[in-house]
């Protein structure tokens, strides 16, 4: 039974032979197609995987190459950036050094007492140091970029010099150039113009050195030498002239006395010889003998005054420490001038005298009579210069005083014809005069200079130009009660 059951089961499990044989080709075809499709799919997948691997490998290689290039570029950029940083730091350091050098140069140029001005080819200012600011009163901000010739009168006469320096590219120089300040006191400059090129742009540097004190010192030395020579000459001439001049004056005086009809001895002597004294007096008057004798006496007295002035040069300098009220001396001097104004042909009752006494206190160290002699000489010279018909209606004499540091200055100014450089150069020389023969001896200003410089330790300066009058500045030592004692 069991075998039958197994047979039946096997029969049931096995497909029918007819069906199997009938469907086998299609099944195999399907299986083969399916297998082919599966293989094609597997091959496709495999090829895709291979392509993906190749692409991924290529991508990885490209990514790696890109990373290498990025690293190289980054490293290169880093190096470039470092170089740029170093270059920037170097340039900053260089710029800082240049600024320091420029500041150092500017500090040096500003520290120099010499006036330095730079101009370009259009004569506009490119540099203006502190001395230029101090001397002209024009700040650097106001001067830079402006035309030089419009900034200050000091530069008005320098255009030709600057243009010649620009065109010829050679240094030009001028010595002892005289300029006037606002207060009309003179200044002297040594001026030099130096050409230069900056960025192919030509320019000129002007150097103006104030040599006013040097000029004054040189003039003082020259005058001192002249005074020493004059002193030696005066000492000898005084003795040679004084004795015969005294005899002449004494003789003239005796003749005048013995011709005087009021003296009893003269009348007695005339009667003893039978002479009518009244007829003699008439004859003398008819022949102008008294006038001639008076002229001889006045001329002799004037010659004696010349000798006395000459003796001033031979006297050793004295130290004066007496307090002198300068305003009082000036007022007394002006009183003497007003009392003698009738001596001038065109100034009588027309002269305008202006006083401006600002110095307080007005005490100076010196000798009142000598100072009055100096002021009288200066004022008389001014009046003689203005005593002309065309000048008289506008003649003006100005006398001023002012404080100047620890000194006191007396300014005597006139609006006369003035003096040129030739006259100014010889003004204080002994016997130099521009007056007519018989009017001046040429010793008044020399003696005045000697009194102020030697006896009082001061100085006389003069500023004058033709047609603009003359200005004499007498500088004296002010009296200090705490340190100065009379005697």
C-alpha cells in the first residue's frame, strides 16, 4: 500500500509528459532571454560600475590635482602676499624715514636765521622758512603757491635777478642791498639766488641774510678809524692854529676898543695929537671899518670854534653816568631853534615842528650839554636842508622819542630833499659837507657821531633817500636807578 501511495504521489508530482514536451522550447527560450537580459543588465551594471569607477578615479585625480593646484596657488599667493606685506612695510618705513628726513630738513631750514625762499619757474613760492615768516610777517600758509613779488616789498626789486638765474642756471648774488621797513629804519641784506631742478621742473632758492648789524659794525669801525686819525691830526693842528688865532682875536678886540669913542683914554690920545675924534669916527663909519673889524672878529671866533670841534676828536672818551632827562634837553634845544629861526630865509614863521615824546621814563646816561650839542647839530642840519623856496611852505620837522629794549631812541626827521648813497657813505667823515663854502665846516656830524659813540656808548643811524627827507636815529643807554649811580 505504501508503494502504491508513493507511486501515486510521484505520478501526481511529475508533470505530464505531453505538457512538458509541449512547453519546453518556449520555456527555455524565455529562460535564455531572461538570462540574457539578466546578463545584459549585469554587464550594463558592470560597465556602469567600471565607468563610475573610472569617472570617480578621474574625479578623484582631478580633485587631487585641483587641490594640489589650489595648494600651489595658495602657497604662491601667500608668498606674493608676504612679499607685498614686506614691500608695504618697507615702503611705510621708507616713507616714514622720508617724512623724518623732510621734517629734519625743515627743522634745520627753520632754525637758520637766514631767510630762505623757494620759487618755481612762474615765480610762485614753493618754500618759506620761519625766518621768512619772522622777517616779512607773512606766514607760510599765506605765502605757499602765491607770486613772490606780491608778498612783500623786500622782493619787488628781485624779479630780474630770479629770472636771470632761471634762464642762465647760474648763481647770482647781491651784497649790501638796502631795504626799508615799515618804520623806515634801514635793513641790509646779502642776497643769493641758486638754481635747482625738481622732477624736471626748474626753480630758484633765494637766500637773504640780514647783515644790518654787520654793516653798522663795519661803519662803526670805519668811523672809529677816521676818528682816531682825526684825533691825532687835531691834536697837532690845534696848537698850530690856536695861538695865532688867539693873537688875531685879541688884536681885533684891542683895535675895536681903541676906536671906541666912549673910552676916555681914546679921546685923550686923539686930543694929544690934535685929532678930532668925531671926524675920525665919521671917516671909519664912511669906510665901514667897524663892520670889517666885526667881520674879522666873527670869522676868527668861528675859526676858534672849528679848532674847538677838532679838539673833541683828540680828547679821551669819558664815562658819564649822570641821569639826563632827555625830554627836558629836547625842549630846551627846540627853544633855542625857535629863537634863531629868523636866521633862515624861507622857514621863518612857516616851519611846522611836531613832537611825539613817548619814552617813559625819559632818563638816559650821559652829559646834558653834549647831548644838546648833538641834537642842535642834527636839527640845524635839517633846517638848512629845508631852507629852500620850494620846500618852505611844506617844511616839517619831527622830533620823537621811544623805548627800544633797554635803550632810548631819539628820532629827528625832516621832509627835505634827502641824500643819495654817495652822501650817506661820507656823511660822518670829518670836513665832509654838502653846504656852500663858508656855510658849513663839515665837523658838526663828525663831532656828534663822536660824542654819541665814544662818550655815551650809543649809536647814530640815518635813513635817507632823495626826495623823501632824512631820518636820524640816536640810540642812548637808558638810566637804570637800580644799577647806575651818578658820578
